[in-house]
């Protein structure tokens, strides 16, 4: 497996197949994709996992994180998220956060992310905000986004 930064356009097919297959591909575009940081995991030169990061000040948001269904449960998504967290830590980002699908809460909790606030919905799918401190002093909690 090879994890590296990729162009935003490469993320769209994976996002579409995994996250919103019932929607048109354009639904998987994120405003700001052009300035985001995008990571991809390749197995035998095939892109199987994508993660997109959007940085504002010292906060980084994970969006459109997806692993192809037949590659889930093999540690690929975990490896990508670890790579992202390492990248953010070395680039002095203080808070890492995301809107996590309710079905994935335990996955994010394994990385130290904490659920914040109440459940909300996007296109009838339940979500929670989750965040973690990266470069904040011990005991200082990340602000709710």
C-alpha cells in the first residue's frame, strides 16, 4: 500500500461510489476542494481510499473520507487517517475535526476523537461532530466547531 497526496479530482470517483452512490458525482464535490489537501491510498496502483483536509487557521477539517467497500476492514482507512494526523501534527495544526456518520463513531473514537454536540442529519444520514486536540497544551480541549 502506498499513501500519498493526490489531486482533488482523483477523489471524486471514490467519494461517489462509497459515500453517495445514489447522488450525481457533482454531489461529491466540496466547495474549496481546489485548496484542500487530499490523501489517497493505493493498492497495486489502484486508488482505494481518499481523505480530504481543509485547513483554516490552526484547525483542520476532515471531509469526504472514503474507502472502497471491498477494501474496508483491512486497516487501509486507519493507515490513511494516521498519515493525516501525522501530517497535521507536523504542520502545527491544533484541532482536527469532522462531521462523522453515526455508524462510524467508534472508528473515530479509536483515534482519540471525541463526540461533541447533538446528532444532526445530512441527506437523511445521522452525523455527530467529532474533534481532537493535536498541538494544544495538555488539558485544553478543542473548541466546538
